[in-house]
């Protein structure tokens, strides 16, 4: 694992996870702004303003969600407020981004759902690149395995499932589904976003069975806390997809 690419000075260093996050944002931004649908929806300046809001929301939401989960697991939440202690929830970041961006686009009086639909086309690509960062950092590790593709995080430790790479591969597959299958369908506003939310939830739910850092709510059986959250997000996405489909069909019929 290569969590630190190089040391700068004192406590400062360039971390591989952070570099991959920045790379993911750059690739996402290029893909989003290059999409032909984007040009009539939002200007470049409005996009980068919205991106700033999304980044702040992701940092706050991912951190806050992690604190809630640690508190639910009985951990002392005091140290979790300190950014140098680590701890971040991808699901929490996703939920925070959707809420914050939705509100901000509403404030700008822009077509919220249509913009988020375009973003949903490339969201999994950003996540896949971020998961490579997880692999380099050695976090989000898997259960022990005897398979030939098992990896070692620490010298002399057991071989583990490369769950970070499982996630990256699954997320690239989701990107291909969104880009090559869903995008050409020209679905009604909001539906691609719901499909992306459902697929992303299934990815997290499935890969979590191989994770070695799973945590459980008190009294919860079978599924980890992240899996219960993923199932809830999946259910919400499917319900909203059904409602939007019904609404658009009724609107067209009228």
C-alpha cells in the first residue's frame, strides 16, 4: 500500500487518497462539462460554484455520518470530530451532496433534476477513481482470503480480499450502464438519478459482505450498518423512480 506519495514538511504530506479524489473530480468535471446536454442547463461558472457546494457538503456529510455511525456503535464521538483522526462515510457524502446540490440549484433557479441526471451519468466514474485511492491508502479492506488475488496491507499480515478493487470494478460497470444504456434512452427528469442511486446502493450492499471492517448496529443481524443504510437508499430510489414514472406518464396522457 502507498498511503503517502511523498512527504512535504513537518506534518504535511501528499496522500494518495486525496490525489485520487482530486483526479476523480477533474475527470468528472471534464465529462460533465463535455456532455452535450449540459450546455443548455448550466454555465461553467455556475457548475464550479455548485461543485464547491458539493465538495463542502461531501466533507461535512461524510464526516457527520461517520460520527453518527460510531456513536451508534458505542464509540466515544469526541475524537471523531477531529479531522486528523480519520473516518468518512461515502454513503453519507452521497446523501449530503444530493441534498445540498438540490437546494443550491433551486436557489439558482436552474433545472435541478435534469442537471443531477447528467451528473448521475458520471458519478460512478468519480467513485471508482476514489476507490483506487482507498486501495492505495489501505482502507476499506476486505476479509482474509486464500485466493491468489488476495493482497497484504501490512507486511506479514494475512491476505485480504481487495474489496476496494471490487468496488472500483463494480462502479465502472455502473458507469457503463448509465452511459451506454440509460443515457441513450432519454428518460424523464429524475429517473436516471434514481437508477444511479439504486445501482450504487446495490454495489455497496453487495461488496460489504467481503469487507473486513464491517460494523453493526446494536441488535442488528445479518447486515452491517452500512448495508442497512444502502438498503434504505435503494428502497427510496426505487420508490421515487416508480413515482416519477407514474407522474410523467400521467402528465403525458394529460
